[in-house]
C-alpha cells in the first residue's frame, strides 16, 4: 500500500487545521482517492474526518469502509505531516 498526498490546504477553525486530498494505491490497478478530508489537531490528538450528511436526524459519514480506515488514516496523517514539513522547510 502506498499513500500519496495530492493537495493540502491549511484552514484553521477550532481544532481543524486544514483539508487534504490523498491517494491510497493498493496495486497498480487498484486505488482510492479521497478529497477534502478534514485534518484536525487538538492537544496530542490528530485525526481525519470525511464529510458527513444528515439522514433522518442522524449524521452519517459519506464514506464507509469495512474494515475501518482508522489504521490507514494514521498512516495518512504521518504522510501529511512529512508533506507539510517538506513544504515549509527552508
């Protein structure tokens, strides 16, 4: 599996620090692209959130996957931090 950060847009509001587009390549023929995923940071916690939609009074993620993307999102955060560090290094 390979993770590529396609775009990062800083946008600070509360715990949100920006939005990220990224690509996860599983094989040369199979990949997923996620766009406008919110990146949050508060104290020692960092997390990503795909957008949600309200249906019948409940908020549901627009993207669901089994098994969960939680571990993969941790790897995306590591790749994003390296991307930001590389872009801001002088």
